C-alpha cells in the first residue's frame, strides 16, 4: 500500500510540472478555417503533448475582436484585417497585427457533364446566381431553364460566393439550398440543367467550369488558385498580436511545414506555397 | 384533474368508514395501491410538464423578437408578413434571406412551402391509408390481414432519414425521367416522400377504430339486405368517423413537423409559387438547416424559434378543431343509437 501511494505521488509529481508548464494556446475565428485548424491542432498536439490548443469558431470578426480584447492568442480570418481593427489593436498592444497566410481557398462552379459549356465569365455566373439569367441559351447553351443549386446560409462557402461573386447581394429565391458540397455535386450530376458550387470536387457526371477572363479561360486548378490567377480564390489568415514566439511559433512552423500544408490539401483547401 | 381529486376524495371517505374493520395486511395493500396510483399520476403529469416547459422555453427564445430593439427593427411583423422591396428598382416581393446585409425575413414562402408539401402528402396518404384500413378491417381474409397489418406498421419503423435518402436518390430521379419536370427536387416529390411516412400512422389508427365498431352494426345492416360494400361504406365507415379524423390529424401533425424527408427532397428554395413542380422550403426544414450556425441570441436565432412557435400553434389549433368536431360527431352518433 505504501509503495502504491509513493508511486502515485511520484507519478503526480512527474505529471504536475508538465501540465503547469504546458502553455494553452487559444485559436479563434473563421468558421471556414475551424475544421482545418482543428486538424492542425490534433496533429500538433500528438507531436507536442505539452502544448494544449483550443480551437473555436464564431466567425472572422469574432476572432479578430477577441484578438484585440486579448482573449485569444491567434485569430483565424477568411478576410484581411480591416484598418479600423488594426488601429484598435495598435492602441492596445503598441503594434499592428502580424498577418500570416496559412491556406488558400477557391470556389469551383460545376455543371452536368452533358452541358456543352466549358467556361462562363464571372459576370455571367453572377447574373445566374442573382436570377437575372434563367435560361442556358442566354449564356450560349441550349434552350433550357437553369436549375440553380446553392448551399445553406450557415456555410462559409455560401458567404464567400455571396461576398466575392454577388458583391453582397442576395441569391435568387429559386436557388435550391443543399447541405454540403457532396450533396451539390450529386444533385448537379443528376440534373442535366443544373449548376452548383463548392470546393474542388472530382466526381463522375459533373464538369468543373472555367472562369473566362478576357479571352482566357482559367481552370480552378491548384496552381491557378495558388498563384491567385483564378478570380474566385482567397487567402485564409492567422493573426497574432506580436511576432510569433514560443508555442505559437512552434504551431505556426508546423502549419506552414509541408506536413501541415498537406493536411490543408486533405481537408479541401490549397497550400500557400 | 377534477376526476382525480374526487376519486381520491371518495377513497378517503371510504376508508374513514371502513378503516376500523381492516386487517393490517389489507391496509398495507390499500397503501400500496395508493402509492402506485400516485406514481402513475406523477408519470402522467411529467408528460404534461415537459410539454409546458418546452413551450415556455421556445416561446421565451422567440419573445426576444418582439422585445429586443435590434430584432424588432430587423424582423418586424410587417417585414415578416408583407411584401418588401428586396432589390432596388424591383417590385416588392416575399423573400426569405435571413443571412444578408439587409436580412429579408418574409415567412410567406415558408408557409407556402409547408402548405404545399403537407397538402400533397395528405391528398395521397389519407385515401391510401383509409382505403387500406377499410380493406384490412372489412374485406381481407384473416390470414392476409395478419400479414398486411404488421407489414404496413413496419413502414412506420423506417427512420425518416432512410425514407428521405430513398426519395432523394430514387423517387426524384424516377419522377424526373417519367414526367420530365424542370426541377428534380420539388414539393411534389417531397410530399410523396412525406406520405410514405404518414400512411402507416393513418392506416393503424383508422384500422383500430374500424375494428372497434360494434359487430351488431354490421349484423343489423347485413340483415336489412345491404351488401358487404354498402355496410362498410355507409355504416362502418361513418361509425368510425371520429377515429378516422383523429388518424388524419395525427398524420397531418406528423407531416407538418417532419423534417428530414423535406430537408432532403424538397430542394429548400424559398419560392412563392403555386406550382407543385417548384422547389419548396418548409418551416421545419428551415429550422433544421439554419439552427446549426446561427449566433445564439441574434435576431435570426429568435426568428427560428418563432417559426417553431408557429408550427406548434398550427398543430395545436388543428388538434383542437378536430377534437371539438369529434365530440360533436360522437354525440350525434350516440344520440342516434339511443
């Protein structure tokens, strides 16, 4: 019994300093990034059990205001920080935020594989999703009504398309909303007059639309998204109050390492480098 | 409640008179009876208490819509029920776009969507369910009936997500290939899927109420020279009318609240149109689809709870109407019998 207690206390002594020394790093913000950040955190904690990471969503704005208030160590954001936010932060911590691009994200539009169109301009896509164009013949296709598929309004992709393509205006009311990219891909594969959007998808029965810019049709390929040539792509950021150091630096090094970037590809985003 | 009290009252009075003559064993038995009765009463009231608590909670969350200044501005009653200008330079319309720089929160498209899918499901499920029950109760040979009833009731055990998946993958494609409709997922397909879910409910309750009609009714009718069909149609069916109505109300309640099937099969576009071939967005599917990511306490959050209150009120009103009607029919039937 005595030896048992002794071993227990020695075990406690061994464990306790470990937990008390271990830093807890909080990561908060963009719902687009939250799944990826959780994967990063899981892998990182497997390698560095001493560091504890807490990843929560809430939205880019929520993350950045938490950074300003000092309640999070890292803010995730799917948009660049605003000047006003940076000013508030400078007033609190005497330095502007450190911005680090951690992944890239691009939205692909799909049509059924029987559709003879290969490319549309961003304006045409915009008109289709605003409901101003409702027939394929108006964009050079067959005389058939366009069946528009969209995502539920809780989706980050929904917001991205709304902000970047529709310039903040509302989707057409006849856009059918489906849960998840897989559901959209499946619907477009079965609907010969359908159009949908989502992350990069490799599925039977659908065709990825290229985006026409001038005379050039740009495919939503990895290199075009990485180079920023594809117009419907964006960078996803981590923001810190100061230059990364300690645990935060270790985590960021992991995120930007080939392994971390490979995880980004796995989750459906694109690497920054 | 009153009956409960009076029964307990009677028990106390009875005991006061008889008590001195009771053996201890009998008294213990009586006490045990009382305890059991108390437990059962408590159980019965747990259900009621849960219902009241749920209603209070949902209503409380929805109430913020009318108390909070920001919510009142964003989702006033006029914005919910009157046409609004959604895009500059366009006529005013009913639009449901709660996530937007200027949220549009018209409930009309959701009402229309709910009405369309529910109506389709009732139009299909009531005749099928009632006719099936009539066949099973009146005409089917005993052997067939013993197979038919459990099989249809088994359909009620199929999870709605499975039905929804079947409708999404098989039924929707079949309908499009057969009728060539513009939109693969639409109110008709969703309504048909819903009817799969509520036919077993209507069938079971109707069948029970048909079987409960006294044999003497049938014997009297047949003795007067009516054919079996005339007996079933003109005597048994009217006699079971209250039960059949209850079955329809149960089915309607199930259809209006059913979420998974319509979420998967209706396409969820909030369109104002009378066509059954257009996509539809229902109240329940809207709550399910949007509750996941909504900011707690925001106007949008309260709005979703308000949709829940509306669903509750609809079913409650319908139940009340149905029960008053049932009582009237019962009175008439028993009056005719006397």
